[in-house]
C-alpha cells in the first residue's frame, strides 16, 4: 500500500523577495523578550513590509492580530531598499521544534543567498548593567563586531 506524502514539518511561505543577498535579523521570544522587542522596533523604524510567514505542526493553533488584521505568529518582513529581512516570532519555540525549524530556516536562507544572519536574544546578567554581548561563527565576523559589543567569552546558546 502506497503511503500519502507527508506534509513538511516546517513551511516557509513568502512573496517573491526584492532583496538581493539580504541581511537577516531574527528575533524569537526568550529572556526579557529582547529579540522580539528589538525586531518589532526595527520593523517599525524601517517601515518594513510583511512578506511571509513560517508555520509548523509544532506551533500552537493561534494567530495574532495587528490593527484588526490576522497574521501568523512567526512572520517575515522586508526592507528591500536596505536588503534586510526580519523574522519575528510572537510564540516561544518548543525545544522539540528547534532542530526542524532551524534546519528549514538555514536551507531557506541559503536558497535566498542571505549575506549575514543576526540573531537577537537576551541574556541574564547579575550586575544590572545594560550591555550588548556578541558572538560570531568565525574570526572575520568577530572582528566586525568586537568594537560594537562585549564579546561573549564562554557560555552556551540554545533555541533558534
């Protein structure tokens, strides 16, 4: 008996993008909702256009409303003149979904020839001082951010 094709675990749906080799900024809920709040600010400041969404069987069955319009809880916005995309989530991503969602995002980012990926998240500190920490995937990227951030020397990164 032939089996039915299964639906993908993660669906990334977007309009055709105008950005060429975009920089992608992503913000998922975490400590202090820093990623989500920062990305929402970027979207508003740049007047970014909603261009798509990400859905998964892992996500709770809900939608979000902005000015009476229904949207998916994980959305994609574009500022084509700046070649910037923002991926923002209004829902926490369960650890069991992280691998499949991360894999789908990386494959999609490769397919659109993303130039850089910036992940924004909060980190708990004991000093009460507000600081910006940074980490990179290679020495070249580390050099680019070292004068603008406090380099995160040792630790772990979890989630998306």
